């Protein structure tokens, strides 16, 4: 079925969201789980592991991207490790956008439709959700009436009077309970008599409602108790139990453990002590657990953020079989007579019917690579070294902690639900040998800790009349889960190196303020989310706007850090090339660092360029006057009037009476050697130099930069000595950023002994 539908009058449906329906392969007979992705401000949505469970091994954290484009929606694989397959397009080529078709099937984590061979691959069916088109304006002279029986000759009744808008109605009683939906069926006796038939009564507005799930899994909370209730609208555990007493029997058995090896970046630091995933489509306003990461690992992440170290994460995860309360529990006597309001106020909507324990160990290994920077190839080698080292086991005496170009330095360990004897291991840094010997002790006889709570709706009990329907719009829970994900993103962002700078404390406080606001207002979100009937979607609350704005600004700061960190990791070797100009000349080019940005805005003294979203910089460009060589005899007696170098230098505005911009000198409007910029401190991130070399064939011009191997990258200036042995003009372009936007503690301006450039008057 195509993703575009067109009405007869030419109106088109606009794609607003995509619904994914998926089944766990071992439980294919179960009702499909679902989740919905809606377009954001950038008309995009990310598909990742968080939607299918944090233990999934084949779906990446940013596996694919949806791009909404009016009446179409596209899906793009972002370069995932295991690939993506579509029933309409086959294997998706990484980076290429494919039109997503309604009713089609997509497999995440496999390049073919073979989920039996890869049980962790996710097979989903697509349902594209479209908005109604805006109706065309009709002529005000055209009257549309109901068709009547010609034999009766009854005149057409007048048009019904419009319903009074909500804004003109008196406010509702604040004590009025808004969750109950009447189940009473209108009686046939209430039909109007034939005499009153022509009178049309106002049509009552349909009450939005949601059918709560019969069973839902949510993260375990310390306040939970088996058999006690949970309120679906607040996520809070109730103080009382509505079911008969019971005794748990037997002990759950541990299941097989899984091992994961990956590179630990700042966005993967969520502690294993926190379970934050929620079953897709869960109709519970779940209270999120805080992101509490070990301060030792946080320190490890920041202190080892050098160009030649990489953190590898080795995880061993296990879980127990679910345990349930006895199936013969029943509703306590007399509670079936309670009203819906009274029952929900005391016992909630669900009761805790079961739980699932888990256990795990995470080792964060600091690896040193021999190269000056960590490449993708070096990361793969480090992962292989760590995996082979720990899988070999302590019994192998010849196991090595070093590969061809990588070595293991030390290890930090975190555990949950493991052997009590292993708690002492979390006290400090361990050597590779000690960590290897500790792993079997950690995983021996795990006790487990509750990770998941399994909720059953009270309507599953005999004689319980509590309806599963609540007067809440169907999109409310999805909206709250979206805000919950934003909340977790913000908590994670605070661990990013960019937020450790004292220069960005206001940015960090903006994020913390949004986090505190969500913690405070989350319980009442269900009642505060309102439906915008014109837009046919939920209104964005002030809290949502605050969280979304904090996320956008935080990501902008992190992108600046990512940009300048990428420059720092670049090779600083200058390259030279040449091509044929005219019959007697060659053009020579030098290039170093980050160059070639797309022009974004022409400014008076320089040009704003961009290397991608959030990766903005500036370019200063100028050309020298014609350089001519002196007579060899005259060189001994006459000093050249022209400097032999081109310079880009920054001048403090206070030195030039507060002036800003390029400081011009008399006669240098078009051609000059020195680009003097009055303004804030800068980082040079790249430069290009070119010239046309006249004369006879030879080795070509030779330039000189007095900055060792760094070639002025991440310096606050640029200076190059020119070859003036032959006549020619030199063209220079310096790409730079202002340091005020890049004050990060791990990316400080490198202290180098650079000689001051020889600034002479150009003409």
C-alpha cells in the first residue's frame, strides 16, 4: 500500500507518524507490541536499541533515521553494524534514503529476512499515520441539506446550532473525577417522538479514552511490593493491597548469561544499577530512575579522554526466570462493591503480579594505542584484545594483555546482583591480571536484584468490575514516554565533557532545571496534557517546551565540542599539489587542517562557513601584492621593501581604541600581506595557500612554517614564509573559530613556543 493517499478533490494526506508493530520470536503468538515515532522540529526521528530492549545485541543505539517529507517518509540506515532489510527495497544501503511504504516489513539487525538465523533481529510491520487534509473553502452561497422523502413533502429542517466552545463554558468542578467512562447503553425508550423528528439536537462531543493494557512490564522501583497496587496515571505504588494474602513458593532459576563488548563513549555511561527501559506502548506513567553513574567511571571517562586512549566496556549480563504470585489470588471480600473512583484512589489500576531479577558485571578497560590518535581500526583491535583476554579465563597462563599496537592499562569494575564476596572489587583500579582472576568470583552464585515489575490490570481478577478504559487521550502515554526519554537524554548530557567546563555553568544549570521540573511535575502530566482539536494532536505543555529547549541547546554545545575535538584529532601534515596553468607556469597548492566549508554568510571582513549542522567556522581570505625577486648583487646591500611572509594575527581591540574587524592600512584595500583581526581570541583550524609559479621548470616553491609538526592548527595565529625566488602572487585562506565558543577543559589551546610573526608595512 503506498504512503500517499489522495482525495478526489486533490487534497493529500500528510504523514505525521509511523507506527511499528513487532513480535518477540519466542512469543510470536503473543499480541504484537507497538510504538509510534512522530516527527520532531527537524522532521526526523531516530530508531534505536531503546525501543527493543537494552539487551538487544544487533540493533544499534542509532540504527536508522526516519525523515518526514510531507506526504512521504523515508528510512535511512546510519551505517549499523548488522544492517537493515525492507520487504519493498531489500537490503538497505547505508546512508541511502528509501521510501517507507505502508504495510511493509522491516528487519532491524539483519540484511535478509532471516530472523530465525538471527534471533535478536527485530522484524516489524509498518503502519503509516497520516493527518486529515485541510478542507477546501466552499462557496458561502451554496447550501447543503439533508435528503428527504419526496412523498412526505416535509421541508428541510434548519441547520443545527453549533456546540458551545469550551472556552465559553464555565470551568469544571476541580473535584470532578475525569477518569470514568460511562458504560451505560442508551435506552431505546429515549427515542424522540415522530412529531419532534425535524428538531436536530446538538451532537455531544466524544470523550477521548484509552484502553489500558491487561499486562505491562515496567522498571522495578524500591517502593514496589508484590500484590500491591500501582496507579497508571501517576506511576506511584499504592499503600494497600486489594488481593487476598498469598505465599511465594520456589526460587527462580538463573538463565544463560550474555556477553557484550563495545567502546564506551560518554553517551553510554548509564549505570547498570538503573533500569530505564519500558515496554513499548506501556499504559503507565512510569517514574524514571535517576542516572547514577559511578563517580570513578565518570572520572575515568574524563581523565582518559586523550587522543591515544580508548575505553572498552566488557559486560556480562544475566537474568532469572520471572517469578509470579500464585494464580489463585482473588479480590478481597467487599471490594467489588466499591465505586470506580474509590477503588482507584485506594488500589490504583494494576497490581504487581510478578517480578524478574537480574545480575551483571561491567568492566571498563583503559586501553592505550600506539598511534597518536584512536582510529576506527584501533577501536576494533582494542575490542578484540579485551574480548580475547577475558574470554580466555584466569586458567590460561599465556593470555596476553597486549596486541600488536594496543595494550590494557587498568580496569574498573561495577556489579549488581552478583556474589556478595565481589563487593570489595569496586573500590579502585585493578590490574588486567587481577580483573581476570576476579571475574569468575563475581559471577559465581549470583543472588540477583529485582529489575522488572510485571503488572496485571485488576479486571483480570474474578468479580472485579473495574473497567480498563480511562478518559485519557490515546496519545497521552506515548507523549509522556517521549518526555521521559528527553529527561534521560538530559541526565546523560550532564556527563558530557562539554559540561565539565566552568565557562558553561549556565548551560549545565539550564539542563538541571529542566530535570528538576520533570521530577516535580511528572505525576500530574496525564491530567495536564490537553488535546488541540484543530491540530488533532496533544498540545505541548510548558514543561515539554522547557525540556525540548534544554535538549536543543545542550546538543548545540556538544556539537561544538565534537567539532573542535575532531579538529584536534586530524592529521596536521600539510599537503602540496600542483596542476598545469599556462604554457610557462604551474599552480601550486598547500592545504592543512579543516578546510572547504560551505559558504553560509558573506560578512564584511570574513565569511561564515559550515561543515554540517552545528559545525560553523569563519574564513579570512586575502592575496599578496606581486612578489618580485631582487638582483642577486643588490640583495647584499638593499633590504626588500616587502615582507617575505603572509600573516594572520589577532589584535586585542583595546590596543586599537576598541575597533573590531580587519585593521586596514593605507593602500591595502585589495592586496596585502598581513590580515590583522581585531576581536576575540581565535583558534586556527585550517588553512590553504596557493601561488602561480612563473619561470623555468624546477622543484617548485618552498614555504616555511615555524611551528614544528602542528603547522599552526589550534594556534591563535598563522604565519608562512614565502618563496620569493620567482615573481608571483600568493593567495591565502585561513579557517578559524572564536575561542569563546570552545572553552572546554580537555581542548585547551596548546602552549607552544611560536615566534612572533614579522609584521611589516605591506607597501
